[in-house]
């Protein structure tokens, strides 16, 4: 990778056609060579030249993430400084238009979904939006599959901008979110907590495909980050207005036969484990480094 540790590599302008794009897309990426090409191929498929202004921000990468991104119409902003919040800031500064889509590199989003999100962001009163999500459970172990299924059902009614790997900001909404704290753990939680429920919408015409962790260990690592991130958001005054999930909601799912008692037991067992790990992590200072979750990635194309 080029550049000193405290400097960012200039933006590659070679692919821009000069036409005003309808939307900008920021993709932060840390060692994402396994997924970045597929993410960008799906995003650009069926688009007109210059329709999407896509900025990929490889940060502290030691792999071919930047190289693979440069093979597409995306612009690339490299930095040696690690951290998702910093990468989002750099990509955001390079954007050319509103609305702006912020997309995780391991999440699938196609051009039609982006167009639907841009149209939703143009509605009166909407400051932020996100797609619905579909869990890709291919290759996920049986225990953690049950946990993901329960978790998805529990958070679905209040998910909105968090947990789907994509959120979209209008120009007015952007002023609420940026500048984003450089050390924020949960960027989507920060965004979600920046808006009242009537100011953000889920767009049913758009879907993101999310790859959750495939093992219990990988899931627990992610859950620790989530819990520590939520604690940080509370300190920063950006907790979601919907509040915490309740065990009564789990009981309601069992009562409605949407999940089995075994599903609920597996979820509770893993929840106890992640609370314990979060407590232990908190005793050690609770610092979390953002990076890729290898438990949800596939192999890179050859």
C-alpha cells in the first residue's frame, strides 16, 4: 500500500465520466479481497456510465482489496490509518452528490436496490433510509443458525438503519450524522440513533443480503462488539429510542410458534455467553478494533 501512516493516498479519478451521478456510495474496506470484487460487480451491473459515484476506502490493508477495486468503475481512496469510522469519513469527503449510501463490503446490494433507496430518500420528511435484509445462512453451523434466526426475528420490528449493512443519508440527514466520532464502534447504531422513527424508513423494494458469522465463536466476537458499541452510544447520547429487547419478546415468539423452545434455549445460552465475554472485555478497558470478520467471508475469486 502507498503512503505514510498518517497520510491518505489521493483519489483515483480515472473512471469518472463527467456525468452527474444520481447517488454516491461509500464502501469502507479492511482486507476485503474475498468479497470486494463481487460487491462491486453486483453494484455496477446494469448501470449507466457515471450513474453511481462509488468510493472504496481500503484502510490499513495488507491484501489486494485496493487492486481489485481499481479494476471496476469505483474510485479508490487508500489510507494506512485503520478504522471504519475514519474510512467512512474519508469516503464521505470524496463523494460528489446526495443522497449517499454507506455500504459494508461483505453485503450484497444491486443497482435496482440502490435506485429504490435513492427514490425513497427523495420523499418529503425522509432524512435516512435502509433496505430490508435477507440473511444468507449458507455454510452456517446448526447452533448459530438457530441463534441468527431468533435474533433476526427479535430485532426485525425496530431494526431500521442498524444491522443490515447499508444506510442512506439525505443532505439534511447527513448534517445530523457527520462528523462521525473517529472512535465510534457502531457506525450504524450512531446513524440509527440520530433520527426519530418518523424520519427514517425501511424500503421494502430494496433488499441487502447479509452474511452473518458462520460459527458460534465468530458470532460471539461480533456480539461483544455490538454490546460495547451500544454502551458507547449510550455515553454519547445516541441510544436508539426503541430501547432494549425484552425476554417477553422471546417468549412471544415461542408462543406464536415462530421458533421452537430449542431455538429459544440456544439463543439464551449464547446470549449469556456474550454478556459474560462483554463484561470481561469491559474489565480490560473495552477497546475494540474494527476489521473484517473472517467468519462470514467467502474465498476471493482467482
